[in-house]
C-alpha cells in the first residue's frame, strides 16, 4: 500500500498545522504546498460561504494538495446565569480599558458543523482533518466517496485507538508541547511528543502524524525515526511572511523566551497553550467552549486593532523561542534541509 506521503504526493514529510482564526491564510497554505509540504486551512471559524471562498483562493495559488480542518461536533451545555455573570465581570475591566461596551454573550456562539462540512466537501481538498472529537460514520463515508482522506486528532493512546476503530486514514498525535487548543476530547495525557509517537507506533496501524514542539530538523527526524509517517508544525510558521499573524502577536512571539507558555482556558473555554499575558493571569472562571470563545471575541478583535498583545490569544508551543521570520519555503527548508 502506498505511504501517506505517496498518497498525498508530498515531497516533504511536513504538514502545516491548521491554525484557525486567520493565521493559516490561503497564501500560507499554498506556499507550504508549493514548497513540497501539505498546507492546512484552519476553517473552523469560517462560515460555509467563507470556506468555499478560501478553498477557491488556495486553488488559485497552487495546484498542490491541501487540507481543510474543522472542529468535530461536540455536546455543549448552556452556562447558568451566575456563571455568565461571573465571566462577564472578569472580562469587564479589559473591555473598559479598550473603550468597549460591557461584554455580553451573543445569541449564537458556534457554527453549523453540518453546513461547514458540506462546504468543505464542495471544496474537495485532498484531506479533511478534524479536532475536538470524532466524526460519525456517515461523515467519514461522505469523505471516502469523494476520495478525501480523513485525519483525526488524538492527545493519547486511547483516543488514537478509537479513531483507528472509526476508520480514519491517519491520526495526528498531539504532544503536550503543542501550541493552540488541545485537540482531543477525553483524558489528555499531555505526553511528550516523541514518547507518544513511539507508544502509538506500537499500538495502532494507521499512519501517524506527530505534532507538538517540532521546531528543528532534528525534532522532525526524531519523530519520523520513532514511527511517524509525517510531522505537523504550527508554531514554526507563526512568523512566516505569508501567515495572517497580527503585528502585536508577531512582536510577542519574537520576544518570547523558553518557559513563557501556559495552558489556559481564559480565551475560549477549552484548554490551549499560548504565551502568558494579562488575560491568562486575570481570567479564572471562564465559561465552557464555545461560549467563552464568543464572549472574548470582541476584546480580541479590538486588541489586535489597537496593537495590544496583552489581550490577545497568543497561541504558541513550548518551542516558541526557536521560531524565526522568513517565508514558508525558508522555514520548511530549515525543518527538512
């Protein structure tokens, strides 16, 4: 059977992590593809129309295969009135400091997964990757019929085994050093990426994509030698020329030192790794996801416009201090000389 690299027609064993929220622009996705890796479009926050537009934009820039990433549907419970009041009270000083009206929870807090998936199927990328859970059999079959590979995300061995049993084509193994949201749905092992890769290679048979803290060619080689078919890198591309990273975000990344990241639920209600700032220190009672994500959206937008990194979700992995500026092709060359 052809390897995952062969099935995707890749020249390099590197996948761009799907960084939602504007980081993985069509330009970045295409640049990674044109340089030989697999670009990933983080589409979880896009409307169905925007997914179609972004997919078309990628295709105008490259003939290479690419991935679209969505958040798997998940059951959520509505927060109680006291929970909302407490979360609003914690956020209110940040709004006041930015000259914004008091925070308020919008009536709609999440997208329509079924509509997003339909839009992704219309785009028909080489890969549909997903995080935060599992897809139903009918979803996986819809992908299979169109020849789209399904790639799930696991943070531990049990999640990986469940995804394998579901019939996915590959599994992203997200180690504890990874930046951004934790992609699993049950117990998060926060495992060392290399150790998790070795263990999973002995436990599951589907191709594995190792992710988390991979910032150098030596990091990439180590996880491939441990049994991964591909590697996935996100933090390494945050300062790429083609990335949609805002100016204050870029400045914070450039100034980061080892040990500057923290796991937090302050911005979205889901655990994620990013740089410490005023919000990670000042928010102690966030709402669950997606309500907290919706509640902080106005603050984050205003902070980006004002150049205020202290109120932004500065997602980054533990290797952030090893990041560099450059084009996507230059960064790829450093990861796979």
